[in-house]
C-alpha cells in the first residue's frame, strides 16, 4: 500500500496537536499522525496484539467505533474544550503500515478545580521495530499533548517489568493499580 497523506484521511483529532518538534525529530521513513478511519487496513490490530490479544473487528464495527470517538471529540471541541480521545500512530512510509500506537484519554475531574487528567493507554510497538525508541516517542508525544491540552498530570498503568521504560519517559512510580474484571469476560465488545 502506498503512503497516504493526512489530507486524504478522516482523522480522530486535529494533527496540529502533535508538536512540530516531534514530527521533525522522526526519521524520514516514518510518519506520526492521529489514528484514521481506515487504519484497520494498516495493521493497527497486529501492533495492538503485541500488547494483548486484540481480535480484529469487522470493518463496519471499526468505522462505527471510530465515528463514535470522533463525534465525542467534536462535541467537546464545540464546547470550547479539548478532545477526549487522542490516539496516534507511527507509520512506515514505505508500506503505509502502522508500527507503533498509543492513546491518551482526557478525563474531566470534579477535583483540582474541575481540571483535566491525561490517562495514557495501549502503548504498543511492532516487534520488528522494537528498540528504535518508537515507544518512547509515542509516550512522550502523548504526554506533551496531554500537558498542552491542560492536564495537571498524566498517568498510566503498566506491568512491573515496564517501570524502567516509563521512568525513562519521565514518569515516577506512584501508588498501586487495582482492577476487578467481570467474572465472565465478553469475547468481543458489542458491534464486533
């Protein structure tokens, strides 16, 4: 697949939120941008499978989910607020294939003066390109975006083995994660 310019894509958020310095520092064979409505065809779920088993949804379900997130973003932006969902991808320009991805979800708080917290989620890098600092680029870019959107802090959960990586990204170990999973987890989300 030939590289597709941003101008030809439906993107989840305004690419201007990605700092120009991040784009300039990326090697010439790579491109960073918001996730697009057609990224199901660019190996997004192959990359996410590095993180956790991620069944590939149908094209219809993917498009519907993308449109839901984009509608939520448009709604908050229309109120003069920052977008809620910021998912970005790094692509290999040679084959227009995603090689890294991550998200920051902007939570609106009642505490801290009704401020924002950025939650970093789903950081994944294709095994073929691990060790090239793409995960670092994704995490630091999402952190910059979170801060630029007004978050008073940006947080994430990770496996204990990944703590040294996130320390290199500027994070500090703080408190503990808790989780309670539904006893019979669904095999897929609705509409997949």
